C-alpha cells in the first residue's frame, strides 16, 4: 500500500516524509496545546505501537509521531478520529494549529478564541491551498516576543467596559530571514476579529507567489498597499460573535488551566509514551483530566477549581515525572536525529549545555535549532543556538549564538563557532 501513496499530497493532513526510506512524521494539531487525558492516552498508545515508544512535543503546542510507515496510516487516523483529534492543516499550505500563551490570567478567554479559530479554519476549503504555511496565535498580553514571529497574532487585552479587545499583528516570521510583525490594528473588539483574520488570509492567498510567506508579500508590496487590499476584502463584512452565553457565564469554570498548571520537564521535547500515559492517568485520578503541551515543549497538568494542587504534585513526584530541583528551560527541534534538514544533533548538544551551564543557566531561557530554519524559535529565547554547518570527515559542525536583550528578536552574539568554541563561550556567560 505504501508504494502507491503520493506523500506530497498528504502534507495537508499533517504528514511529512522524513527520509529516502519513506519513514513518515505525523503532526497532531492541538489548539492551545490542550488535550484531554483520554486523548493523551490515545496518542501515547499510538507512539508505543508505531513510533518506537516516543513522541516529539513542538514549541507550538503540537505532538509529532516519527518513524511511521505508510501502511500504518489508516489505522492511526482511525484511532485519532476516535478521540476527536485531527492533523488536518498541521503541515502544508494551511492555517496551522493556533498557538497561545498558557501563562497568566484569562486563559478561559484565550482558549475560547483559540478553539473558535481552530474550528473555523481547520479543513475549511476556502483557506487551504495557501502559498505556504500560515501561523496564527493568540497572545495573553505582551510578555515575550511571540506576537512578533507569527503570520498573524491576536494580543488579548481584556475587557474595557462592555467591549473585549485585542491588538492584531501581522507578517512576522523567523527562519533564515527573521522579520518582526507590525501592528495592523489596535483595540479591536473580538466580534470584528474573524472578518479581519479572513481578510488577511484572502489577501495572502490571492497575491503571494507559491512557496512564500506573508512577510515576503509585505516586503514586495509594502504596508500601505497591503492595507488597501485588506480594506477591499473586509468592506461591509458583518461582525461575528465568538463567544456564547455559556462561554461568558461558565467559561472560567469549564476551561482547563484556569487555576494554573504543574509543569513536567521534557528534555528537548522528546517524551516517552509511558511517561505521557502516566501523566494522563494521574490527571484523571488527582486532577481535572486535562493536560497541555507548553511552548517550552514540556507537559502541563491542569489545575482548576476543586483540584488539590499538593495531592497532584505528590502523585506526579512519586511517578518520577516532577523533579524537586529547577531544570534547564531549553527548546530544541529534532535536528539531525530525525529531520532531513537538520545539520547538528540537537539533543546531544542540549545535554552538554546543562553540564556546562549548571544552575546558573536555569534562570534563563534557551533554544537549540538544528538548522537556520529555526523551528525551535532561537530568536525568542534569552540565548539561541543555531546549527549552521554539518560535520563531515573534513570539517567540524558550526554554530551561531544569538542573544535577546530587549523586546525584539535575538541578534547574533557570536557566529561560526565550533562545538568547543560554543561551549567555551557559554561557560564564560555571567
């Protein structure tokens, strides 16, 4: 069966071919990174049955299964559908999973916006077949720089009298050509958000060459022309309420994470299926039955009304999932371990970082990217490390070291470092 599948046509369903041997990666879309314990157990079972007992957690709150085979796909998709999970649009030219902040208050409202956007755009034929991927996020205020790296970001501002407001930023992106988003509209009532988001997508779809992101369109036509095109697409568009009376009256009592989260560290986002299964079981027994994947590629266990946090913590500690000591906060892509574009072994490097940095490194955020595409978002960490050259028999691997100091993207601090030079530079950091 696998010999007859054209994997290029399956990207829209979250499938990438990893190598010439036709091993596959499947990315599961998790709006806001949230999943129920039932869903988490199902994903863990799939990883155990088909992906070598491991999952990769991404910095946009998704889950990836690696090393799959074509003949397994039908069964995998049936089992995902049985628990309400989808991978539609997780790869290819579509609106990707809607990422969001899990920190701070207002998570019930943030999750509400994320879920509505996810349901509206996932599988919507009007917004598939885009020139390239389109990354969408809802940010809980302006902490960090995540709103600057999205194709479109909604920054939640909260209530002003009877109006619930967001700022809207567009045309950001990282990768080989980082570009900070610009403020398209401020203090937008939430009922005007969907027409604006649709308008931005239609301008992108109609005016951008294949293979290009929204930031490339802006570089070509400029902000004034983009605003003109957007005005034509949105003129006369009606307001569309995103909340219901149930959301307004009971949302905070229903949404996971409204009492915070307990964070379980996962090295480089590489999670054992058995660990996810145990966390899900504990979330049912001592929690509210929900988990999430954080932007730091860690597992979050939900706290909500009626959950005894201490009992939940003890259960997670006894299961070996929650360490007593602080841990290094470092995002990492799969790198050359599993990605065909990876130039360096990211997980091996991350282990060396923890040894070199020790406890002082745990007060900062880090990111390791296996190539300049920057899937681990190295420009958003206090310090980012980017693999820029692959090791061969005649040359060493090389790295760039980035530093973020301020409100924008991190900038190069040192470039073209060997592995030893990189580790020495990190050891010298105060």
